[in-house]
C-alpha cells in the first residue's frame, strides 16, 4: 500500500525538531500499523538532524515517508501532503512534532469521529516543561491568565465547538473548505475552523483524549511565538471581518495601556492600567509558586507579561500594516 492509497494519512509538520521527532515516530509507527495509516513527515527545511533521524527511521518502517516543504510553514506543508498523498484518504490526522500523545490517541479520535459524525475532531492541549523557564511558560499557558479560558486549553467532557487544537479531519471536509490558508504562518487552525463552520461542517472537541505540548524554552522564543500569534489573529479578524472575542480584549489592550503610561509624568493616573496589569501578572506568579510549592514558578509572571505584550504588539502591528497597505481611493 502506498501513502496515496492509505485510508488514513498521518501528517507531521517538522522544522528543527531533532529533540522530539525520533520519540514521536517511535510512538506513532506501531499505532499507524494498528489503524492502517501511513505517516508523512513534512520537513520545512530543517538544518539540524531532524531529516537524518527520519531517514534512519524509514529504513526500519515502510509506513514512514519524508517530504520536503519548500514553503517552510506548516499550513503549506500540510496542504501539500494532502494534495500529493491524501486525496484518496478518508481521514487526515495532524500531529505536532513538538508534542507527546497518549498511546491510544489516534484510535480514540477515529472512534469519536465515527460515533459523532464529526467532520473534525479537535483536542485539549496541555503544556509541560522540563527546564526552569520552560516550566514557567508551561504553567502560565495552562492557566486562564495565559489562555483566557479557551475550552481546548482546560479540558472538556466532549462538546461541539467553534475551534480547538487540530488533530483529525475527514479529508473531504478539509478539501471542501479549501485547506489551510497559506498566507497564515500562525493561527491557521482558527482560520480554517471558521471556514469549516461557514461551510456547514461540524467540529467536535474530544472528551476522551488530549495532547501534551512542550512550550518554548526561553522568554525570547516565547515572545517571537506570541507575536506571531497576535499577527495571525489580526489577519484572521481582518479576513473574515469579525470582532475580537471577550477573552482576547484583555491582551489586546496591553499595548495601548503601555502607551498611555508614557503620559504618567504629566498625569500619574495614566499609569494605572499598565500598573494594574503588571500587578495582576506578578500576583498570579507568586500565587502559582505558593500554591504549587514550586518557587521557580514565580517566573510565570514574566511568562505572562511576555505573552500578553507580544500578542498585543503583533496584533496591532499587523492591523496597522494591513491598513497602510490598502490602496487609497
């Protein structure tokens, strides 16, 4: 059986994941054999040992293949994988090279898709860290201060939703909605979910399984990631002419609050919004450290500040850039 003939295609976007890709393949290979799937690693130009690790693994497994993704970004890589190798597949599963999954992850997704008649099954995502800063980043990303109460970041008993962490698609639904928008390097999942809903497809948030994500290991990496998320969210809202949700308003106001604080030398009250935000972040960090009895988690206050500021900055930069790029009347 070739990848193009497989009823289930598992796609793994990859870029410089030498620390994780080997373990992921070791887990998913026997799973793919059990459910009759084929595995396609789509590499976006890794310059570490990622491709070598995949090629070495391929020598012992006929189920695994490697494909280059010239566009580098995940959205383009997954689209290319489906077009080249998944057009005849019933299901497409997307796995993150930067993640860890329960043993029966794929089986439970497939079972729920069949039972619910869902066109997409999404999952809850929890973060784990191994080093000190990574643990702080994970702690804040698992909290409501970091995610605003997003359903797929705090678990679910199973429900129909508008968005979640992407895991499984009926291939026909993915293709009918147009696949991922390749203009999006981030937030492509939420953008596609919007179009799936517009086209009448249904998204089910699994109550039976989840995935573990390893967050960025430095504050600088976290800043770049969340700035890109903010840009992606702004592009999404501009494309579909929608408004930010209530949970997005708080981080959206961080940059305006900091700009307002510049006027505090003249009017001290101008600093109140920024000081209040910083105070909440630091108090939350201390509360996490005390409640979890892990002093290092006080750094989660810095994680929250970085995430909020980067997301807000990315959003506003994209918004103003899009407005200035509009042709004049």
